[in-house]
C-alpha cells in the first residue's frame, strides 16, 4: 500500500493585534446619589461605634433597604 502524501498545509489567517484600553466608563463605579452615600456613611459610622467592627455590605443593605450590589458600591465609595 502506498503512503499518502501529507496534505498541503492550510494557510492560517494572520493574527490581528487588538489594543484594549480602559476608559473611565468601564472602570468607574456606579454613581450613587449623595443622600444615599450620606445615609450609608452614618449607618456605617454608627455600627463601628457600637460594635467596634466595620459593617458588612449585607448588613448595610439590610439596614438601608437596598440591594447588595448597591450596598457594596456604597461601602466602596465611603
């Protein structure tokens, strides 16, 4: 039995260089209202004074009646 020759190499497309730049819109936190941040700061300060530990995002969200991502964003901005 005769050996079949190797198939011709297929051409591969040239690699394309893509430059990714981070802009302010992709790296910034969501803008939260000043009143919400003020309330979060007051609650966080009161919690630290009463318990001696920082408040968690889950507890802050419960105290403020907001979703966890909002409470997390608020804590990150304090």
